[in-house]
C-alpha cells in the first residue's frame, strides 16, 4: 500500500477560533484520487477543516490579527 504526507488544518475545540496545522507522514492510501485515512486518535476532539497534500507551513489564518490586537 502506498503512503502520503499530508498537512491537516483543524480547530482543536469547536469554540476556539485559532486554526492549527499538523503534518502527518506515511498515511496509507490506495490510489491518486483516494483519500488518506487519518488516525482516529488524531481526529478525536478536532474539527477538521482541510487536508492538504505534502508538508505545508501555516503562515497566517483568519482572525489572527484580531487575536493580537
């Protein structure tokens, strides 16, 4: 089975507006159009926003400036 590296954007809690990003490596998938299977222990207590192929660095996000002011 093939594996992929993905970066997952998520909220850690439904009431937290800070978007978090984490890179997961060696996730199994079957073909190019197939979704990767995120581990259940990773998905627990998270609201997944997006799964991006590869290693991505989150530079800024919605409401980031409002939190800093």
